C-alpha cells in the first residue's frame, strides 16, 4: 500500500474538557490580558441559568455584557448589532456560547469589529465577494473563546457562514444569500467543553447535532481527501461518539451524563482534519432549501447514502465497522456493509430522530429531482469515497429511498 504525500497542521486551540471546567474561564482571559468579555449567544441559552450561571461565575469581573441576539437564521444584521456593542463597550474578547449559529455569528463579529469601514462599505464587499471581509495583515481579528453546547463538531473551525438579505438589481426582489467566513485567524484561542452545559441542552437539539458530528467522523474515514492523521482522530472519535450516542437515555440521569461525556470527547476528536463530503452534501442541499436542521436531514439520509456508497465502492467499510465497535471477524464484505448501515440506523433510533424525508415541512416528493441537482452541484461531493461519483439520477434514487 502506497500512502500519498499529505500535509497536516494541528489547530492551535487550547482544549479544556471536564465537568465544571467553565469555572476556570477567567484563567484563559488572565493569561492573555483580556479584561472586557462579551458573551455571544441566543436568547434561549441566555435564559438557561444552568449554562449562563457557571459561565458568569467563571468569567467573574471580566464579564462586561451578554449579547443574546443570535438565532438559527444567523443574519448579517445580528453581526452588525454585535459589532456595535463591541465598540460601545470596548470589548476585547468574545465568549461564543451555544451551537453553530452563535459560534458563526461570533466569528463574523470578530472579523468585522476591527475594520475601519462603514456598514455600507462592508455590505458592499459582502455582496460583491460572498465572503465576510477580514482585517488586513497588520490588524488582528477580535479574539474569541468557544463554549459549545451542541455536538455538531464545528467548534474548532475558523470558518462558517451567515446569511444576509440583498436587493437584486434585476427585479428589486429581496433575496437571502449565504456568505462564507474564511480566515484562519478566526480560530478560537481556547475551547471549553463542559459536559454539564451539554446536558442542559434540550435532548432533541443535542441528538440532531450528534448525528451531524458522527457523520463528520464517518465521512473522514472514507474521504478520498483524508490522510492517516485525520483518520486516526476520526477513528477514535467515532469509537467514543457512537458509544455515547447509543447510551443516550433519560435526561437528568447519571447514565445520560456519562453518555454525554463520551459523545463530547468524540465530538472534539472528529473535528481534527475532518473531511465533510457526501452526507453533508445531501444535508446542505436540503437544509438550504427548507427550514430544517441539517442534523435532522443527516439522520434521515445517512443510512441510505451509506447503502448507495457500499453498492458502488468499498467505502472503507471494515475500518468504519471497527471504529463503530462492530466485530468484522468472519463477516463477508456485504455483511460488514449491512452492519454499518444497521448501526447508524440504530444510533438514529436511539436518538429518537426523524426517519423519513416526508416528515420535513413543505418538502414534497416532486421536489426531490430538483434537490438532487442541487446536491450534485455541491463541491463537497468531490471529497467523497474514491470511485463514488453519483449522477443526479442516482442521487435522486437515494432521496426517494429516504422519502
């Protein structure tokens, strides 16, 4: 076996894990000389004393304000409101708390806050480039610390996306567009993973995010763009993640918290060198058109996407099976593939997630062919398993199987 050349750069993020670890947040601020912190979160998180209480205590006198305006829509207008608060209160570090929406909004605030440009100029740049502008090489973005409360596994990334409304010159209609956040300097300085905060997240939200995170590990193992180091993280991460997800039971029990411990450690690991591809292309294609969390789409389509992959290529099925705790001894390659699909389906059932696309509001079966074309155009498919290059018709077949 010849291993192709690769480059792997470890992200310089200080990871703090453990029950109650947010109590030491001020230690990181003290180390960097930051004295005026702004928490960025949504209103539900801000109203959750089980989350805000420990963070407030951990930040102590460095907490200047809580900006609780983020929503799943993650709008550019929210970013500008956050930037205004940063300037008004002379904030020198953001504490991004919650799920991907809050973390993405915080990254955009960090990127825009240091800019010496008007709002109109920044909006013009966003409209022209489709990217949130960054400070030049002589100016650093505003630093941040992330405190995740969901398991989607995007906490250590420097990128992301938000949405803005623009007026199309063709017909003056209002359109919502997705714009990217892309600057390696926006990676958080530190991440605090406190299982007690995850346990306070509604189980339904935590479950859908877990499916998203697990799929990151699965996809990294079979991606044609992966490498041995990323694969090692994904393999071990899947071991923890799947054990935790399969043990999700009744909230407020010690067993539930133990399961979250495992899932959180898995979520941390699958992020290093992750190579999101095929399942995420399906998730993007549907969640971008309908009001549904991407993790729910993943839960519905993942078993069907894996079945399609295994029908066409090997898809690293034995490696996946072993990472997921499946004994491959004396099993045929077909049995191994079936076992992987069955276990992913079992995880979905344990997490009590939807099982059919027809459960998504406003989605009709007649939409599936057009969605297949959108999925086919997603660049993530280029990083899927070697030899798996589905046509629009094959993608549509997978969607109809999931209907």
